[in-house]
């Protein structure tokens, strides 16, 4: 039986077309990569939510300095840069040069015939063209056409404008000028990304010499003709060699995890500085520098409660010719009040005032005042028990007297209630505080730093002070404040302070952490902990590449910042240096055994 045909071919075709509308197209890679939208404006391009703007360079000065583009490459701004270089026929350019030389020469002669003042621009242009023609004929130079295009990115038109102002200021300081690719943003975008397409075609003729200055990837160099060797520049295998005292200040901070190579690096620096005639003083919390001190004939002073080495907190510096005795004495009293806060577990405002008065009276009782001759101060310096006697006679000082007796008659008197019997008479002096009780370490470090600071101010000499594991002193606000004061003022006294610590996080918890970093011309970052790497990146404005490098770097490798430059560094030592400065327990034991055998 024949089935009746209820639908016409026309109806069926229509239904098929309707079904196709609702069919879902297959998703491709382009759909995943492509932005949600693209808007093409006359002066910008909006790709999704991001804005971009293209520029071209169109005017250059007579001379271009090497790596002039590197200042743009190193900007902390996202951008693409396209450099298009086209070889140019020497024969064609020589014809153009001959024609231009004839025109310039005719113009010069015409001005001479009319008795007009000579035009220096014409004469310079003539000499430059003659010189270029000679080099082209002898094949010393070749000619090219060059187009340089920039495509910058931002989150708004306002941000693009701010970036443009920065670009203009940098370029115009070098007498180079840029223009936005108005109504040609699409072409500018294509010309800047790695398509190899030049759709802008704003080209400038250049010969080989100025063209070579465009190369942007020039590694920074930290080499000079004097100073000490810090390591190898991993970018180009050159030597990192300079004099820290020739910089804005001679201060340095070193950060790195335990075992990253901090101590090894600093010991090498000490050894090489001693060879340059620079005295070095070390505050050593783990007695790591003892072997080095013995090897170079230095002094190792063991600072502990049972040690024969003592430092009197009341010592005074000898005022220099340009210093007022009253200012020196007043500054010392203020620092001593800070020390007492640390020793006595804090002071109330009333106790602070009493302590200030008591210390001043303690000095006065020994005839040490702003009006007495500083030459006689050293013979009359008081000790801690003299302060106790003064406090006993003051109203409201009962609590202070009870607390200070720990340091005059109690278990701590052996160290704190003694006259100074140590000297900085060797090129290397190490104060070892490993055997000092943990609760007293910050106090001992403060007393040592005050003693060193008094000596430094009394005698002008090139010195380096190394504060290892500085977080001990940074735990106390008064200690951190004193260390910052040294870092800030030491340049006047020919001193460079090196601050070393394991944990940037702990260091930055102090209000004085960032100022100490800011006042240090040299920063060395060795391997960092994942827990603190974000703080390190933010503090030192590192790129993501540098951040991950510091997480994976080898022992003895890191980043060194010296002024405005920073490079990847590898610490290197000779065999003899390695034997002296090594921190490896296995290697130290081996060396001791060899000496025992010998």
C-alpha cells in the first residue's frame, strides 16, 4: 500500500535549516585563546578588559649611546616591542649621498658669496656625509632602514596616558621622539608582536654603528678597576669587582636561608677586605668566625658571663674636634637609657625619666660633665654599681634598684659590672656571643655595638662592621633603633655596616627593617624560603623569574644589588681561601685532622 506523502520537499528543507540554527558548533583552540571582545579605537585598542596603545619612533639624535633601549626594556610596564631592520642597497644610498653633498656644498658656497655668516649645521652635515660615504665605499659600514614600534598595555585609558608620559620623558631625555599610531592601532599592534610583519612602515635610515646601539639585551656589569672580588656575574661571566666605599654608602644587607652560603660569602669578603688594608669587626652569634680570626692573626673575644673579656656599658667616646663634648655625653646618656630598658624588662614613663636623671648624675658624680675636659673622662668612667648607688638615693627608684641588682651583685655582675679590658687593636676582631645566655644576647649585642660605635667615632679609619644574625638585636626596639642609627650615620666615620639574617620576615617585622635596607647600597639575596619569598619579592621589587630563581638557586648563588644595578652572582674562592673560610663541619674536621697529623 502506498504511504501518502504528507510533507512537501519545501517544508522538509525549511525544517532542516531551522535545526541547523540550534546546532552547537565545535569549540576550537581559537575560541579558548581569543578574548571576549576587541574594540578598535582611533587612539587605542581594547582587548577584553585590557587596553593597549601603539607608538613608533620617528626622530633620533646625531649620536646614540650603547644600550639606550635598555632603560625602556627594564621598565616595570607590560609592553611589546617590534624592531624591524631592512638591508639597504649601498649603491643607491651612495647616489643619494652624492646628490645631498652637492646640494649642501652649493648652499655653503652661496652663503659665502653673499657674505652671510657660516651655518655650522651645514658644515657638520657635510663632514658626517663625507665620513659615511668613505666608510660605505671601503665596506666598513652598511646601510639599513629601521622601524621601532612599541605596544603598551594598561587597565584604563588613564593608565595608558601615565605610561606614555613615562616613555616620553625617558626617550626625550635621549633626544628621541615617539608618536602614537593614530588611526593605525591595529597595524601598530601587529607590527609589535612576533608576526614579523611591519604594517606601520615608519623607517629611518641607519648605518651599522648606530644600529648596533639598539640591541636591548645588554647584561649589567659590576666591574671596576679597584675594590674586592664579590663573585662571578652569571649573565656574562665577568667579575663582580668594586669598592663598596666608593658607593653612596658602604652598607650591605645579606639575606638567605640556613646553608645558602651567606657566611661563606661574608668570610670571603672579610679575607679580601683585610688584604686591602680595611679593618673588620664581627659580632658573631655562633662563633663561626673564630677559625678565620685565628688564621689571619686577629682577635677572638668570647663574650659570656664567665668570660675574662668585659665591656663597660658606661664607656664614652673621645669627642672629635668637630664634636661638642656636651652633645657626645647627651647622646651617650640617651643610648644608655635605651640599654636599661632592655636590661630591666622595660621602663614606665616615670622610670624612664628617673633613669635619665640617674645616669646623668652618675657621670656628674665622677666629674664627667659637658664643662669638664674630655681628656680626663677615660680615667673617671663609672660602672654599673655607681648607677645603683645614685638610684638608691633617688625617690621613686626602689623598683629600679631591685631590678638592677641582678647586674651589680647577682649572676650577671661578672660581665655587666666590670671595666672594659678589650681593644680593637687587630685588623680583624671577632666578638663571639655563642656562650651568652639567650635572654642576654640582645643586650650583649647592644653593649658590643655601643663599644664599637664609640671607638669608630673616636678614630677615623676605614672599617667594616658585620652584624651576623641581626634578628637577635632587631628583636628589641631600642637595639633595632641603635643599629639603624649606626647604619644611617656610619658613612661620616668611614664605616660600612653589613647586616646578615636568615629570615626577611622577622627582619621586616621591626619598624627599622625597611629603613636599614633603604640605607644600604648593597643587597645580596641568596636562596629564600617559600614561606617568605613573597615578602622578598615585594621588598626588593623582583620579577617573577627572579623570585623563582631564588627558590631554586644553588648554594653560593644569588642576586646582588649594587646601587641601581643588580645581577645574578656566583660566589667563587681559591683553594686557600676555601680552606680558611669553609663552614662545612665535614671539611673543618678534615682540616683539623690534617693539622693534627702534620
